C-alpha cells in the first residue's frame, strides 16, 4: 500500500429535503481541501414519486441533486475512508441509507471493509430527536465491518459550540432551517479530522508492510 497517493474518501448520504445534502457537500469540500480524492454519492431513493411530489422541500431537493451520482458498493471498496450521513427516523438511520448498507454483505464477507476509517453524521426535525442514537446505529455497521471509527469528539473549539461529540448533527425543523455556520464548520472539522487520522493510519500500514 503506497502512502504517497492521495487518500480516497467517499461521502455517502441520504437526504430528503436537503439538510443532509448540505452537510455532505461541506464534508466533501473539506476532505478535498485536506488533500483527499473524494466521491460524493447519494443512495437510491425508495419513496414513491407521489410522496416526494407531496412535499415541496423534498421535490425541490430531488430536482437540485439529480447530478449527484448514486452510490454503489464500489464507492466503499474504492475508499480508504468514508463518511455516512442520513436523517434520523425514530432514532434510527433513514431506510434509504439502511437499505444500501444491507447490500454490503459481499464486501463484508470478503473482509474488504476491514481497517477502513469511518465517521457519521445526521439531522433531525426536532431537538433531541434521536441524533445520537442514529449516529450510534450507523456506527454499529462499522463495528461489523471491522472499520476504524473516528468521531469528532471535543477535539476542536467548534465542537463546544456544536455540542455533539459523536458526529455532526443539526435540527432542521422538517427541512425549514438549513445548517448554519456552526454546523457547517463542525462538519468541516469532522471531515478534516477523518482525512488526517486516515492518512496517518494508511502511512502506518504502509510502513509496516515495507512499501
């Protein structure tokens, strides 16, 4: 494993009304600034067209993100590190992202996700709406994969403003309140920290392999 090549990062998300998309885009931009090669990917929408059309924010976001490529298993296999994001649904990740994760059995079975570095983020409609439990639920998948979880913790002053050491989160009021400067800065820090830790880990593995 050569360590003179850019770190590869996949930012994979699901967003209905655009909140998680904004956070994911901020994460992708920050990872690129930190020197990583980045793929920004959305997972497949599972909701029927009539449900999307019934919500203006939902339909607007669907139209605005048509250009974003849908995630495949290759985006996980390719990456050295990844950030996963989804809104909370009853304290759990939205079904769209969960369905994508449920297709990763072939990669898991071959051990292809072992030692990849991972982190996660979320948003909810209400305060205390299951943000921490959603991030913890996403991290449960990383445990099974054998991935290395990197939380933001309180490793930067922005975290004392944002207040969630598990991962960046936001209260969106059903998509009516976009992420503000604090949330976007926290997302930038989380993505930058992911790149820094994953790069150091990659260099360590390469040195151990003698390559």
